[in-house]
């Protein structure tokens, strides 16, 4: 049994390692290139998936394992995906956005802060925007 | 009853060692464990418009994350080479590569510690981040009060004042009168003189904090006097419908900055009061960041223990091959998790 599990598969581990390094460099490059956000997200997650596939297929030897890998990992994967899918309609789509205090009560405060922080000078105390409410 | 010598042995189950099957089953649970965190993070982030992504807010350093990704990839490579060496009975080589893997795990944790320190230094911690201007002002007020209480506690510790250590008003009255007070019998003259000399400084700091605190409670601009009697006088002059200007974050920041320049207590204020910097959704960002990277770091430590167990064996032989393979599978999984954490935490901005 032990012998079967230690069969040599002649994988070019160094080659896989270099592919992973290149992929990591690509991820950092995508961050530095300042593409539109959706493009960057798609690119870096695609690179992450490619890296994950390399690690699983070659370093974890799943490419050379029998069909048991599907039996073992398919239910896990389905259950793992289930949680985000279950949360998404309630949290990801609406997350009480319309009534969140950050959006309603404190919106003016945050805008006033951003305005004073990114403006030329801090506003004089007497010129504090009326939106700066207490009570948060 | 004799079996044919060429008949294949009947075997049931999956053709892998039980330990490896156990490791894969464990990794199956680990996939669900981390997917719950990562999935929740994605979902929460999608539902939070204005999630902090600016490195000035989050103190996320892409370079640190990138280097750590590289470190884990190199360590993954070393582990797989170590396992290959074990299979080829080159145990010394396997030991060397496992040693290098352990070293890289230390490097990973060292960089992670630097990242954590950057966040702790700026108070980017769950539950401690002001999300609005009001919360930032209130936090500055609390932090200044903590400095006053800390400095007052030194008087209580040596016994030059009698008020209850928690009674900040009583302490402030006693400290303000300390320069003219008589020395208690059980305090030596040098110590008493020392506290008499610094009493006016601490009384001044207290009055500065009290001034701010009264404005914070009343939500009135610092341009309006805070003494209650003056409020009444000032209020009497207001026309109908008029009200005092409200307290603004910029003027509080200026007020704190001025205190920081004070020669006597400025250093304490600089150390103890952070810049007033509201970060919308900062707390949930910090919670998810520390949850995911924290649990990942714990997994790194567990992996280090596994490698250390192998490295501690005086005679590494073939009986450890399965152990090294399973430890390697675990380590690759740790790498796999980081492969997704790196883009999601360090790069993706939306």
C-alpha cells in the first residue's frame, strides 16, 4: 500500500514553482497597473485559481490520484460554496444598506470629514458644516 | 487449500494509506472552515458600500503580502522536494529541505508580525476604529481622559493625594491645591516636592481635557466657552431659532495637535491620542482581516510543529515517509488558503 502511494510521477516541480512565482508577480503587477476595479478583480482571481490548480494538481499530486479524490472533495466543495450562497441574498445584496447608520445618520458627517480632510485647509470651527451631528 | 501464488491480493477500500485518507478528510473540513470565513468576507464586503481599501486607512502593504506569498510558494516547493527525497530514501536531503521549510515558516510569521504591529500601532483593531466624525471625537476625548487618569494615578500610588483613585474630580481638586499643601508625615520631602512641582502641569492637562469633554458632551464648538455659567450668558444672547455652532472634527484635531506641542505633557498626548480618522466599515474590515489571517497564522504554526517533529528524529527513515507526505499535503493547503487571501485582502479594491 505504501509503495503505491509513493510512486514517482516525474513532475517538474521546479517548473511548477517558477509558474507559481510568475503568477504571484502577475498579481502584484495587476495591482500596480491600476486597471478598472472589475478587470483587476477578474484578473487576480483568475491568477489565484491558476495557482491553486497548480498546487493541487502537482504539489498535492491530485493529478495522479484515483477517482476517490472526486468522491471525497465534491461534497466538501458543494457544502463550502453553500454558505456564501446562502448568505448572499440577505447580506451581500441588501445588508440593510438603506437603513445602515453609516449610510443614513452619519453620511453627512463622513462627507464633512472627507471635505475637511481633503480640502485646502481645515474649516474654521465656526464654519463646521451643519451636517456634523452628534448622537452617533 | 492453497492459493495460486500469482493471484492478486484482494483489497477493499481506497488504494491509499489510511493516514493519507485521514489527512484528506481533515483537509475537506478545513476547506469548509476557510471557505466559511472567505465566503462571509466576500459577502459582507459586497454588502458594504465604501469598504476601506486605501492603504492609508487599512495599513495593508501589498509588498508584505507579495513577499509572504513568495515565501509560502518556496516553502511548498521545498516540502514537495523533501517528500520526493524521502521516497528516494535520501533522508539527509529531505531533512535539509524540511529545515528550510521551517525557516521560511518563521520568515512568514515574522513578516505577518510586522504587518500586525503596523495595525496595532494605528489602532486598526476590531471595535476600536471610529467610523464617523462623532465617534472619532469621542475616542479622542476618551484617550485624553485616559492620559489624565494615568498621570493622576501616579499621585495616588505614592500617597500624596487622598481622593479615591477613580474620582477624577476629587483628584484634580487635590492636585490643583498640592503646591500650597502641607507635606504628609509618611511621605519623604523629595518625593513630595517632585509632585508639588508637576502638579500645575497635570492640573493644566486636566483643565484642557475637561474643556474638550464639556464641548463633546454638549456638542458645541470649541469657539464657545465651556464653563456652564458662560453658556447661560452666551445662550441668553442668542436670537430665537439660533444655536451654538456644533463641534467639528477639524477643530478637535487642531486642539489635540496643540496639546501635543506642550513641553510637559505633549509626549504623553502624542503617544496616547491617535489622529482623528474615521474609517467607514473599518471595524468589520479589521474583524475579517484578523480572523482570516489569524487562523491562517495558527495553521502555519501547526505546520511548523509537524515539521519540527520530523526534524527532531535522530534517525529519519522510511517509516516517516507517510508522515512527511501528509504534513506536506497540510502545508500545501496552508499555501492554497494564502493564495486566495492574498488577492482578496491585499489587491482587490471595489
